[in-house]
């Protein structure tokens, strides 16, 4: 199976690009609708081609459970760490077909519901239009017209990445499988914009392929044989199909922007980049010394050294040489 997967990866370096082929996806969508028709939960899911586009472990059919379970596990992690709550302002960068918004939309237990504001951003207009039709007023989905050879080939080339969100407004910002498709200049822009919109003291998490953490099992699937500046690429034809970075580069970029407590946590597949926007020096002075929250004490988010070190005011973004 590993050899077969490797061969398929070489023949089809970008499944996302393939999912835009309607004549190829139409039969799979039809079969999926037929299989899902007896089950209300499955009928509410996005079309099969969208699920393939955002990633379902190479399962072109019978991927409903995979699509549903990943975001549920993610929110368990987020809420248990205290990164967000049910009344938070949340920004999902690279939201796709609303995969991670669905559990918050559908959660309704003993008068407990998500009452915050959820904003999803993506380059794929087709998926954004689907989300706008299937989510209520607590959720806002915005299509960014930024160029991507794989995800938005008609987008504006060279346009700056600007999130339609106010400064210091978001309690939690996350991106799943976004940095895995960004080349260095775009990656740095997205991290700077994330910094801008985060509230002081808020946390961001982003998954990423990290060369340092690729074990033998992952290297059977992802070899990243090509280089483009700081980026390791799986395909020269589709550079954004899969992109990896070294741990040192990611930590240095985040630190240069001004994030504090930057960590890169190994995971089963992609690593998780976690960072916090420090409270400004003036706000920290007015508030006085603060005790760490219970979630910070219980988690490994802050090391003893980090908790003992005062947070610096954000530094100006540094221009990094990525050639």
C-alpha cells in the first residue's frame, strides 16, 4: 500500500487540483450522495469533491467519518487548553468547506450553544459560496482574491494578504493545512496578518509540515525532494501542493514578528505551531502581575523559563532572506 501511495503521489501530485475537474468528480459526488442518503448527518456534509479537496486521507469515497471526527478532536484540544470558549471571536484561515465550523454550528446541548463570532477565510470561491448557504448568522465566510496556482489560479498576483478583520479583535486564530500550501513570502504575510488581528494575550495555532519531525512512515508519503528558498517542495509542477519547513525557520519567523512562547509540537502527521501575542508593555503595567491561568498551569504551553521571562513588546517585522 505504501508503494502504491508513493506511485499515486508522483502521478497526481495535487489531489486538490484534481478535485476541480468536474467531469471526474461528478460520478464520485453522485455515488457519495446515494450512499449518504439514508443518514441525516451524512446528508448535511459538503459535497464529496469538497471533502477530497480539503483532505480526507486519500479516501475518495467513504470519507464521511474522517471528515467529521478530525474537527471534533481539534475543538476538544482547543477548549481543554483554554485557547477559546463558546463566546469567542474565532478566525479560521483556510476554512475550506467549513469543516471546522460545523461542530460549533451543530452543538446544542442543555441550552449551551456557540454564541461567539466565527469568521472563515479561503481562496476557493466555490467552497465559500457553499458555506454561505449552509451556515447561520454566527458565521461569516469571506473569499480572498489572492493568487494560488492550485487553489485560486485566477486570483490577483502579487496582491498583499489582508484579512477583512479589525486589529486586536480575535480571541483565537487557527489554520489547519494552510502553511502546508504556502511558499515563504506568503507564509510570512499570513503570520504577520494573524499577529495583527489577534487580541493581546490570545493564542494562534497552525499545522505545518516540519522537516525535523518527518518520521520514516511520513517520508514514505512525503519526500519533499525539491527546494525553493526556505521551502521544501513535494512537486515542482505544483509547488503549493505540499510545502515543508525547518523548525528553526518557523521559530525565527514567528519571533521576528513579535510572537511570544513560540512552540512547534510534533504530531501524527503535521506538527502544530503554537504562539501567543504578548500583552503590550503598557497594558501589562496597568494590569499588574498576573497569575497564570489553570489551563496554562495544566498544559505545557509555557515552560518554566517562559513563565519567568517578561514578554517583550512586539518587534517590527524583519525582512528574511528566503532565496
